C-alpha cells in the first residue's frame, strides 16, 4: 500500500513514464544533476550539513527514477520500497560495525 502511494506521488511529479527508455533518460539527467551539486559543494572545499541538505533531493530523484524503472520490469511497487528500505538498513548496519 505504501509503495503504491509513493509511486502515485512520483507520477504526479514527473517521475513516471510511458516506457523504460524514458526512465533511463531521466535517470541519466538526475545523475548529472546530483554530480553537479556534489561537485559544486566540493568546490567550496567541504560538504557540511547544509550542503548535504542541498544534495539530498538530487539523490532522492535518482532513487525515484530507479524504482520506477523497476516497474517496467514488473517488480511490484510494495516489494520495491520494502526491498530498498531493507537493503539500506542492512548497509547502514554494516557501516556502523566498521566504525
């Protein structure tokens, strides 16, 4: 249910497409925007908390493009979001153990 609601919101904001090729194009566009924002922050010599807040929306846009591309692979929306959340938590747990 939650995954379906998120996908519906994505559609309203321009992150849903008629075909997977358009999704891949959008992903490249969002990746370029993310890289540009990171480069801009790094050119200042550091990425602080405020800079991170500027970068975060660009990263989230990349995730939206990837999740919606999964739709074309017939991966159920709920599974997509649950799987992403689960893997992010696993990744963070691994990183915390290495600190």
